[in-house]
């Protein structure tokens, strides 16, 4: 126990200042009242859905949970069930074998809800595109509010996208 | 049988045999202690042939690729899953994608095909239009059911509870104890192999680097090695050195992340916080040196796409120097933490005997006495000058897989320093031109999960005729089903994380 406490004290606080929302990432305006967005903005719960990615974007979603970015410190947390979620964070391309699962996850998420598509493949289909096995971008399957490009998008970009989805419209 | 050496850095030979000779050849290799590395098929009908099955086996001198011509009208070959159990899912995938069938196989259920294309259509046949979308077929998969007093099932996935790739796990349990686990994968199948065939040899490296994004260096290197073999190009020493540096940085980052999650999964969130801080430091140093946190698109056919930044070496050395004592401190904390060791020890055990019989490979293999590491056994430049110390243990449990990771972190840090110390000058990339058509190139790289193989059949004018990327997860997923038997359900996430297998890499 002594060693653990010593290491924690030696490490100190690593969390950096969070980035601001990037409004240019928003692709859809939803009729969600400012009041709800205000509430979401203070306690947002996210369900991540990997709908067919190469697992690159997932590495950066993990990184967002590290002490440096401390997403929990912003009141944002990841939950295990879509029924507990306000937002789906979806990576792609959406494989056709995940199409049904993604739609069901979307349906299981209570309204009002937000969707952030992550990564070049989630935004455009990327290198995989659309084919016999791939539906391409996330918005081909479910409505998307914010798209965060990148291969993979770094943690700050992911945070900017998530914050854009819950920030008051300009 | 006559074997001829395949040109290139990988120690590989090829030979052609008739279908009826296949089982005896496999038996002979198995009896010499060899293993099945990969299995794939090709469509040669447009070239005036039929189909072909290719089986890559690890034998004494290196990799032996057996090519088996198959009849165009009735493409069948004798089942080899009775000899190499790991062949089971590979054979089923080869049937789904190409329609070549293992005669006499006990398990002929679909594997990569769910409902996205009809049973009688095979995407890797040349006449199959990759752009055409078929209507969803009914997707019925007969799981093996366990019956008896008090037995019940827990279905999990494809959408899991954490930030993990999608797949389906069917647990049959009695009380808390797992009687049987059956995996169903293929949810991430996105047509990678078909996509390769629409790309040039040059562009293929980008796709290879996205077969499994966490192993982008390993795949891009294996792919480039295959191209260079066919083209007869030997990469410049500086490029080879930089590739090894990238590969060790990739191993380091992934192992640090896993060590954090393994702490987290036994309720030591301190471990997650500490290791993910260190991982972030490693990623930032990688970005400072090479411009990308995960080192994507740096390994390209002919060499590397960019040099290390002027202050890159200093950034990486500073990271390595800061990291090493911290990891030693954290290892001591993990080793001495009674709660952690109670969960790690004896959990998810794969005995060395079972590992050898079923073909466990890579990192989990080395934790179960399977002493294979390409960097040590078949070192390609610059590993031939590095004397890589292989980490092997016989415990076969979560604790052993954690120990292998720790030892490999320290070895990778040593290699990073040594590579930076001895980085030669010179060119970064040679031009690849005049690639002969109809040739087979093999790339073989020890990624952080295990051996990544890329088999490349060249087409005309720098086109890709066929490309098969193989992830070691093909071999290791079936062993996870064994590792969980007799353990309690809450230990599954821990055991699963201790293997950390790729979904995308095997779903293709």
C-alpha cells in the first residue's frame, strides 16, 4: 500500500486543460432543447459501438480515459448499456454483419440521443468504402450529429467532437 | 516433393503437391515439431487453371508453403483440421470466401459469412462483383448446446460492455462456473481481401496497415516484405533499422496498455491510471519522432516513407529512460499485491501440452511454453544483429501472460536504445518497379501479438492478384475457449484481456 501511495504522490496530477468544442464537426441540427443539452453537458453518458473498425479508433477512445485527458473529470463517462446512454460513439466502416446490431443499439438508446461518428471510416467509409460486406460511413445506417475525422482521430479531436455535440448551438 | 526458395527476406520455401499428398505432408511436418501458420485459397480459373489451396507450415528451416492445385468444377481437398486443429476455422473461412471445401471435415458450419451474401456465392471468386450488395440472408448459426441439470447459457455480444471490438460469446455455465464457451466471430468482416484486389501493389501497404490498426507496423512491414521479395529489392539498412524501431515502439505501446487494463480488470484501477499515463508518454514520443502516434503508413514497399525527426531520437531516448524505472516500480507493485496475484495466478490456464497440441502461438504461446519468436529464430535484418531475448514461461495462466508482457517491455526498451545507437545513414526507400506477374511473395513479422503473415500473389502491371493477411489470433481464439473452462464467469474479461486477440485481423 505504501508503494502505491508513494507512486501516486510521485506522479502528481497529469490532467491537461481540455480542448474547446469544435462546432465545425457538427453535421446535423437536432431539435434538442438547450435545457437538455445543458444537462447532458454536465453528465453525459456514452455507449461506444465498434461497428467494424480496424481497432485503431478504439485505441484513442481508451486514451481519452487516461489521466492526461481525464474525460470523467468533464462529467463524461462510458457506460455498458445503450439504455444508460445519452450518446453513441460509433466507429466504422459499418460492416454489413454489424448493421443490425448498430440499428438495435441505436433503438435501445433512449431519446433524446446524440450520435458521434469517429474516424475517417466512420465519416466517409475510408479506405474500405462500400462493398458487399461494408455499408461505409455511419450515417448510411443511423443519423449522425457530429463527425470526427482522423486515422485515428487523436484524443483532443475526440473530446472536441463530443463537446461539440453537447454544446449550445451557435 | 521439390521445394524452391521464395525470394525475399522471409525464410520461405514453396512446393506444389497433389491434394491426396496433403495429409501426409502435414503429418510429417507436425511430427517434426512444426506448426500450421496460415491457410488460404486462390482462384486461378481466369489464368487457365482451377483453384488452389495454400498451406503455410512452420518447419525446421523456416516457412514451407504447400500449394495444392484444385479442380475448377469440384474444388475439394482433404481436411487437415484433424492434424492441425487450428485449420478448422481457416478452412471454413476459405470455403465462405472462395468455395473450396475440405473433404471429410467434421465441422462445416459457416465462419466469416453471416447473412451478407448467399451461401452459394463466394466473394473471392473473380466473377464475384465486390461492389454489389446482396440482400441479407437468414443468419442461422447452430451453436453447440450443453444440456443437463442446472446448465444455462449466457449470450454476450456482438456489442460488448466496454470499448472492445464486436464478437459473440456463448457461455454454457453451471452456477458461476463455465462449462463451455463458444465464440462466433466475423462481425467485422468488411471485405479486406477483395478490396486488396482493386488496389495497386503500392497502395496495398495502406490497407495492410489497417487490417488490425493496433498492429499497423507489423502488417505494413509483412506486406512490404512480400512485395520486396517479388520485386527482388533489399531495403536499405537505415530503412530496415527504422522499421525495427517502429515495430518495437508498437510492441511497447500495446504491452503498456494491456498491463494497465489487466490491473483494471482485477480492480486495481491504480494500474490503469499509471500504465495509461506511461503509454501516452510513449505515444507522444512516437508522434514527436515519426509524426503519428500509432506509426501508420510509415512502412512502405521499398523502405520507409519518412525519416526520424531531427530531435526524434532524443525524444525516444528520454521516453525510454523515464519509462524503465517506472515500469520496474509498477512490476514490483503488481508482483507483491496479494489481491492482484490471487486473481492472476492459475486463472485461465493453458498447459504447455494443450498449447502444443492445438497450436497456440505468439505472446500467449510463449506464456505456455511455446518458444517461438521470429525475431530470435528467423531474424531478418536488423534483428540478426540484435540477439533478441525471447520471453518464455510455462505457467500458461494470466500471471504468465502478464510476466511475458513485462519482460517484453524491458526487451523492447533495450532494443529501442540499441537501434537508436546503431542507426546507420543512407537511403530510406528504394523504388519498386517491374514487379513480375504471377509470383508469390511472403512477409513474416513478429508483431506484438505474434507472427503476422502476408501472402501476396502478384498480378499484371503492378496489380494485386490476391493478398491474404494472416493474424496470429486465428490460432489463438480457439485456445481462449479452452482457457476459460472451469473458471468463473467474472474472470472471463480478465482472461480475454490477457490474450487480447484481434477481431478485425481475423474477420477481415
